C-alpha cells in the first residue's frame, strides 16, 4: 500500500452525504462573501498600511496592495476551481487527497493547523489588546496579570474564544448571522475612515509617489530572510523594487480567503456559490485596502506615519480623536470575526480528516440538532483558549504565514494534476490559462515564502516532522482508503 494513494472525488462527495457525518446546507453566495470579508479584514488594514508606507513603499503602498491582491487572486482562482469541482469540507486537504495522495494530504492538513488554529490563537491575543485599550477609554482598567502584554493568564482572549466556540456549535446559520453583524460594523468603520479622511488629504503628501530607492539594512543569522541567505538578495526600500518588498509584507493582510472553501458542505449550491464567495470577498477587500492606503498617506506624510496604529494616529494628528476611538471599535469587530472564522475553518478541516480515519473518527460526530461537528469544534475551542491564554504567541505568528503560503503552492499544483488525471469531472468554474496561472501562483507564493526568516523555516520543518511521525504512527494504518484497499486485495 502506498502513502500516495488517492481518494476518488466521487468517494469524497459520497462521504459528504453520509448520515451521521452530514452537515446542513444553509449558506448562500452572500453568506460566503461575508465570511470571506470577515476573515480577511482584521488588523492588517489598521496596522500594515503604516508599516509598509513608512519603511518600504511610501505613497505607492496602494500599488503594493494591488500586487498582493493579484497574487492572492491567482491562488483564489485555483481554490475556486477545486471548490466547485470537489464541494466537500477540508479545503486544501481534500483537494490534495484527490490529486497528489494521502501523505501529502495529511501534511497539508497538518500544515493548515498553523494557519487556522494557531492563527486564531494569535488573533485572539490581539483582540484582548484592543478590548483592554477600549475599556481604558471608558475608565475601566483590567489587572495586567490577566489582560496586559505580560499577562500570566490572558483571560479576555480565552473568554472570547470560548464564546465564539459556543456560537459555532450552535449552528452555521447563527454563525453566519453573527459574522454579518460584526462585518457590517467593521466595514462601516472602514468606509467612515475613507470618507472622513478625504477631507484632510493634502496633495503634497503624495509627492514623490514613488520615493527614490535605497538598500535596507541586512538582517543577520536566523533572523535573515531565506532569500538573503540562499542568493545574497537584500530587500530594497522604496523605488519600484520597494513596492514589491512592501507587497510581500501587506500580503498577510489578505490571509484567510481560502477559509471560505472549508464551508463547501454547508453551501446550498456550492458549484456556483463557492467561486463567487471566494473571488468576490477578495475583490471587495482589495478595493477597501487600496482606498484606505491612499487616504492615510494623503492625510499624513508617509515618513511620519505611526507604525503601531497609523489610521487612529492619523486622525489624532488632524484633531479628530473621536474617530480614533471608532477605529478601535472597528478593529475589535474585525478581530472577532477573524477568530471565529479561523476556528470554523479548522473544525471543518479536522472534521474531514477524522471522517477519513486519519484522526479519531468519533470526533467527526455531527450534532443531531445543530448539524455541526460539535465534538471537534469544542476540542479546537478548548485548545485555542489554552494557547491564547498561556503562551507567548509572537514567534508563532510567522508560522501562520508560511503555513498559508505552503497551502497555496499545493493547491496550485493540484489544479494542474486534477486537470490531467480527471479531465472528465464537471467544473462549473475553470481556472483560466492552465497551467500558466497555477504556475505563476505557485512561484509567487514561493517567492513570498523565501522572504520569511530562516528561523521560521526551521520551526516550519520541525512542525512538519512532528506531523510525519503522527501520520506513520496513527493515520497510515487506520486510513479508510487504506482499509478499502486491503479489502479489495483480500477479495481478489
């Protein structure tokens, strides 16, 4: 039996319709689009704009957002084709199982834990910071031992995770409604920033739009980007190349659109609605990012922008501190939906892995009333709450980035493989110009991965090594596909 055995697409679809493991199909294209916006717009729009403009791109940071959006758009088209062809929970894990085999599928499922579960813990920790800061505006000060940067136990972060876990268990439609309210709040805040900021824009702040280029100081040791260690390439600030350097940074403001694909089994018409949800949410967020970045660099000269809170501080600088408070509210709403949808995505990936017996199958039990994978959702919620309450997560955050990009590469390759191995499958959405678009998507993702520090790569390979051990000790022998294969051999 080979570890590269594949699971037929038809079998994956049949499993999705199975009795006790069947999810309720209630989501529309609009629900999916709102889910996508909910997970994409987080702290990135409120923080990365200032960092990228001040340090690497200047006013041309808007072009950096466009470039990053295009890179994500290429990956989004690959996800959209798979989501419409294999409308099953699991996202990249399910796609890899159907194309490149069981062990690569396991690895991508294990990898998605970096993006989803650890990502939710990191964002929940950031949520706690916003929540604590907002309370201070109203004269409420929480003890630093339970809510500060150096908290022994980060209580607000753990509580928001547990609350959102309850929402996820209570049903996908309730989760969608809660997400819609939070998304409406943060989009209203973003639009307010854009409209109000226009009144304080000065044309002089846009000159020069692309500042003259200069070399950035090279990092040393394990903190150096892998591209610098391998090829001696050091990042460039400003100029045309600075725009691309900034694109590698602001790319991480887009992370999460792929989570939409994990809700495939809960979508009423997945072949039509999933591509719409994935691509529409990415397009809307790109437009908002570009508009916000143009406004903020117009309000303040890029060289004076705040790195930690550029939008809020830009309004304080023009004498509008009340808008800074509203921006904090938008940030809080933004982070709430990000935490919830990352946990939603993680539960659906692990649900698919449990259903395939690569993880304990009883965890894939669906609640008889709510029709949600409640056991695995509770496990993920509890683990995320412990992580965000007790662990310093700054170092883990970069693992989220490399995990996401690795998934992008696998999905791009898998699109080409499935086109060759199963050209007969109906595809309601087809990635254009295959294999060119998937190849460019994979190369762009690899380039962004190379810009991450060496220490991040070391931690990534260590995590993959742990996953490999777990697979060979547990999943390889218990796999449903392997069991079916053994049965066929015995009958023959």
